């Protein structure tokens, strides 16, 4: 069940896709898939079914070692031996740019309107997606995966505990404190022991997602765009209020005492028969910390600030670099038509769920379900009949596809993530950043980032008292270490 939910959450348009007019065409496909996925491309039913549909066949060069795949990509220019297409390519923007400049990869933009109408329609409808996959000169070299419910670091609260204590879902930071106090003292797991941990987390990174309760959604550099201006949240008065809120939780023992010092795996509860001790957990799914048997007990928590809900989007709907065509390909149009099918609802199902009537079917009201038991699906169907497990594949996963999985617990979790997305925003837009600018950012952050994390952690734990003098000293030192310069870099990028 965990893999299925992860596939649905982390993994369309009802457009008809024309069959590729490339009878008995054969191309060479190279790419990467994780060993854990179990995929063997030579034997995978997805590719066989695509061949039946399109007439296009592939000779596969599948690599399952990530380092080997990186070396292979880097060596294409020197070797002179190119495949026709890169699939599940995991191309970074820098790799895409370098391989394009070296003549290894080609610009696909001129082909999209004619040969990839489904993907092209999505890009035209979402200019921000198009910008996210475009190089500075406008070339579109690598195609994306599009997931309309992208993975996020979600706050999950035990609703069963709330019901037992006859408490409402908290809506503000103060209400959350009241709930956590009750979780700590009123034995919500009903085992007669004082063993409840009101809120568990892994590092300050998790806790930063609670900043949304104060109207802030900073990225991992502490930056967010507000009304067109880039703000370094960590030195604002509002962030000071947030740190004081976190300190209250620490001072009252409302948080996991090991949250700052140990990893998730050491505190996971995996036994479905174990007593649940966590009130609030963080993660893409509840199963990051808890067994699948309690999924239905936990609900997504989004707090409001002055009546408004806003939450940080961890990533955008776009995962770039999944598919590219090389200069060795003799018929890029045919290859684009092949992949364009995956940006339709039918193509998404074929790639992610298999063939209707074979691996899955649909109810009369349009919900889909696996034809085999879940253990067989995990061990066989996802391995041998589908392709979207493992490395990211070029595919469009619509909300409709994900919320219409015919399992009530899973569907309820996904529907909550849909609601979360409505309140979510990217702190900073996604687009290509030149290597020299990345180096500049990294240089500033090397002297600023870890220092900020440590200083803020001390405020939270109380090792440093959050007085006016100490806060002003923190802000001044952050500026000295490059906070102002870093903000200027991000502001300049935003204006380009």
C-alpha cells in the first residue's frame, strides 16, 4: 500500500493522441532506472504495448547505477556514440545546457506543435511550466514529468486523538499549542501511560513548515517573493515571532526531544499493532513515520494567519529532464509523437497502471482499481507492466487520475493533498540559473546557511534567549555573512 500511495501522490488531459506513423521503426533508447524499481526495459509490458500502438521499437541501454548514468551522460560528446533518445534521463538543467551546447541534444521546441500537441497545449496553458523547462535562449531540450499533486512536506495531525479529547481541528498557532498540550497530558492513545509525543519532527527543516501559520513560506535559502520583491524571512520581525512560538513548544515539552538529533528511521513506528504515540508528524505521507494501518487516523493540517491560509510548495508540478532526443536521431518527429501519448489520460494509465482489463479496471462512475491483490501489484504489476516507479518518467499525472483511485483511505488522503495545494505557493519561481550564479549563491550560503540554522536552533531550544539585543545581533551578523547580498542576487534573477 505504501508504494501505491507514494506512486499516486508523488506520481490527464482527456485528449486523443494520434498513432505515430512510423511502421517498424527502430531506435536506440538509453536511460536510467533505479534498481529498486525492478524494471527490465527489454521485458517491460509498457514498451511492448507502446510498440503495438505506434510501430516504434527500441533497442535499450538501461542503466541502474546512478553514478554510472552520470558518467555516461558526461561522456556522450567524447565517445561519439549516441543513442537516439534519453528516457528517464534525470538531466539537470546544467547537464541539459552542456549537452545542448555540445550538439549532443537537440532543441525540441520546433517539433512540439506538430508532433506533441498534447504536451504543447499544456505548456501554452501554463507559461510558468514552459519557462521552467526552457533554456535562456528559449530552447526546450528536455521534457518534463508533470504531476498535478506534487510531493510536499505535509503536516499530519491525529484526528482520532482530537475526537477522543472532543477537540476541534486547530486553525491557528495558538489553537495548535492548546491541542499539543492536551495531547501531552490527557492520554489520547488511551493506554494509561504518559508516553505521548505531541509533535515529532526531523530537524529544524521540518519545523520551518509551521512558519505558514505566521504567513511565511520561505525556501531553503530563507527567501520568498512577496508582491514582486524578494524577502529574506529569517531576519524579519514575523520570523522572530515564529521562533518564539517554536521555543514555547520546546519549553513546555510539546515536541519530540530527539527531533533535532536523530533521523526518521530511528523513531519510526512500523508495527501495525504498536501503540501510536505521535500526535503530529511531518512527511509526504503518514507512512514516513507510522504504519499504513493508521493512515485514516491522520488528517492534513493547515493553519491560518489572520484568516488566510498559505503553505509552502516544496516543488513545482514540473520535474524536468525526463526525456531528450539526441542529434543522432533520424526522425525526432516520430519520437516526439511517441512520448506525447504519455501526456494524455490514456498514456498516463498505460505508463502508471497498465492496460485496462489486464492490470486495472474502472467502475461505472469512473473510479479505477487494481484487478489483483495489492501484494501482487507491488511485486509484479508495478515491476513488469508499468514504468513510472523508480526514476521520473515523462508523463502527465492529472488530479483526476490520482483522486479516482478506488480505495477510500487513499482517496481521502489524496483529496486532502488537493486541498493543501490550493493553499500552497512556490516561495520562488522555477527557471534556469546559470552555473556562475549558482556558484555565487553557494559561496554566500556557505558562510551564512549553517550559521543561521545553528543560531535559530539555539533560539528555539532556549540556549540563546530571544531578547531584543540577541535578535538584533543575529540580524546584523546575518547581514554581515551575506543575507543582504544573497537577497540582491535572488532579486536580480527575478527581474531577468
